[in-house]
C-alpha cells in the first residue's frame, strides 16, 4: 500500500470526469432539443443539416413568391375581365348601329358611348398595377426590335429562337385609314436571309423557317407563321401614311427573348418561371379608330371588336394556364418542404425519450463515480493504522 500517489483516486476521478462530460452533453441535448448541438457532435450531420435547412427556408420563400405570382395574375385577369365586358358592350353597340332602323344622329349617340368605353379600356391598361408595376402596358412581354422606324416587332411565341433575323423583299400596302391592306398579302411567303448574311448594321444569327408565310392581317399587324414549325409565330407592326406602301428590304429584326416577369419559384438558381403579359392597348386590340357614326363603318367594326375579344380571350387563357401551373408548383413545394423537414429532423432533432434514458443512466454512474472517489480518498488514511 502506498500513500504518495493515490492511483485509485486518480482512476475514480478520471471516470467521474468522463461521466460528467457525457452528462453535460446529455443536458445540452435535452435543453436544446437537438441531437447535433455543436459541430463536434456529428460533423457530417451538421454540414448536411445546415444545407437542408437552407433549402427548407428557400422553399418557404419560393412558396411565397409563387403566391405573389398568382396574385399578379389574378390582378391582371380581373382587369381583363372588365375589358372583356367593355368589348362585349361595344360589340352589342356595333351590331345595334349596323341596323337600318337607326338614323345617323342615333349612331352619333352610339359613337359617344363607344368613345367613352374605348377611353376606359385605355385607362384600365394604363392604371392596372401590382406593387407599383404596371401590368398591361407591355412591360412584361417579350421584347423585339427592328432597324426601321415604321416597322416594329409585336408579339412572338415563346418558342421562337432568339437572335437576329433578316427580312427582305416585302412591300406592304396601307389603306385610307393607314392600316395594312391585307388583300393579296395573306399567303405571301416571307423571304428571310441566311445565317451569316449581313443585315442592317448586323449579321443574321437566326434563320426564318423556309415556309414562313403571312397568315393573318389585323389592323397594322402582320402575323408570320410556319407550318413546318407550328410553334413559330411573329407579329410585325407596320406604320405609314394612308394610301401608301412600306417597303421591307434588308430589315434587321432582333428577337431578344427577354422582358417577361421572371418569378423565382424554387430554392435554387435557375428555378424560375417567366410570366409574359401581352400588351393591352387600343392599337393592339385594333379598336383605336373604330367608328360607328355610319351604317357601313358600324358593320366594319363588328369584325374588329370580335378580333379584340378573341385577343383578350387568348391573353386570359395564357394567364389562366400560368395560374394553374403555379398552383401545382405550390403543392409540389409544400410536399418537398414537408419531406425535407422530416429528413432534417431525423438528423438534427434529439429523441427525448431515448436521451432521457441516457441522462438517467449517466446521472447514476456519475453519482457512483463520486462515491468511489470518496472511498479512494480514504484509503491513504487507512495506511496510518499500520503505524500504531
């Protein structure tokens, strides 16, 4: 027996320290509710859990973004519903003014109402906003440009290849109203330049389909489509003096593919949805110069108004498709968030029942270690009995 070094007490003290560390760790887990309180508890689990947590929080914000996008669509669609109602009223008035039982004085009264309705459509398009952003003035439609002052790019479909197109050899006649005279234009092939050819002040980078033709003329708009590529559609707006012609030669047409409202609907880069809201204007609806003061002009207005109704219907149909897609997007985000949260919980959250059992065990062992340390500290004193 030795008294200089109490090895038994050292062994009991080391055991007590180890048990106390484990007891402290168990207390941290029970008090925080987390299985991984510090990085040392589970380095790989900590890294995985934090990455998952960032994804979960990102999904939560993406869900809010998608809901905001639905609100934008509902705002625009609500305004377009009123435009629809106005156009329906104008259609009734045009049919009414086309009958022979009305005098020209009566038609003047009809024209007065039509002008007020037309101004209201313009006001709705100008004043419909969401969070200060005007929705119906073409700010959120795909943009395109030309190198000619009297030729503009209107609508083009989502599937038109972006780049620079070259057009040439097309003469567009205008009637007494300054609108395109579609007689003889419909079915006319559109001559495009090949990739690499010089056009305007640039070079052609995207080629027009070989069978591109003019398939429709409404007001100042020419619709160019392709049977071979059914998704190809470009509307070109042509302006000029009444009873004149506009020659389109070596025209440069830049299709940018940008301009739509880009919504972040996912937690990662590139998970976006582009919402395009076509322009709503008197010019686009082809009702800017509508006239019902005579029976002849009233009859001509019927087709214009029906075309405007069709245009607004197509816009609303597109918006409805966006909204349905966003509804499914939100459902998918909610499911993803639910499953990822469950996985994150398995990594980071402590099982309280299991940890409480561990805590109780460590507490008993710690008490036992204290008791043994006390016994070991008494052993050197017992050696003194040999000196009596």
